[in-house]
């Protein structure tokens, strides 16, 4: 596959992952198939969608997003009408971006150790 094709696959995986995370969070579709799909999409994003130049920004942003999502999920989850939706959405987003962050982190460690 060419770099353009791999880049396209990475972009599509990111978009599908975000949409799936939001939809599954709203509708409570947290079954094992949805969770597995989010993890696989996150791995694809980590491998194909983040270049070496984007690594620091990606890791910093995802770590901040995980922290804020955990805190926001705890507080916004208590809101009467929409709290459960927020809690589900943030949980699904964390499920999606954590594998991507791990892959990018491991790629960075490998690049540092290689030099």
C-alpha cells in the first residue's frame, strides 16, 4: 500500500472511532464488540495516523484528554438528565484513544532507543 492509502485508512479509522465512541456512549452500546472495535481503531490510528513530527503534540494532547475525560466524567456524570451520556461518551473516547497513545509512546521509545 502507498503512503496515501495508509494515511487515508488512518484518517478514516480516526473519524469512525470518534463517531463510534460518541454513538456508543450516547446509546450505551458498550458491549464487547463495540469495545473491541474501539480498541482496534485506536491501534490503527496509533500506527498509521501519527507522524514522527506529531508525536509530542499527540501524546501531550491525549494525556490531557484522558485526564480531563476522567475528571469530567466523574463530575458531569452526576448531572441529572445528561450525566449518564457524558459518562458513557468520555469512557468510550478513553477506550478509543488509549491504545493509540500506547502505540505512539512505544514507537517514540523505540525511535529514541534506536538512536
